[in-house]
C-alpha cells in the first residue's frame, strides 16, 4: 500500500514539515487528528506537495507540488 504523505513550508520559519494535510485549515499534521495533542503546523498552501512513493538516488523522498 502506498504511503499518503504531504510536505509543506511552515509559515513561522519556512522549514519543511511532513505529515497529513488539512486543506481547509491550511495545517500540516504529524499524525491522524485523533488526539488533541497532535502537533500541527500552519503551512503555505502553494508549497504543499504529495509524496510520490518514490525516492531519488540518495534515498530522499520525492514530492510533487500541486
């Protein structure tokens, strides 16, 4: 089964963060939103990309921006 994963740049410090994306809220979360303590990060919507399931020759995950 393919891993569903997103990546985006945080608004606060422009660092990349990976997780699940909540489009309506503009947040990227590290785990499923089942717990109140799940860390969330506000990201720029134009930087969000989805993981392709592939890695490059260095083993780094490949993301496609939407």
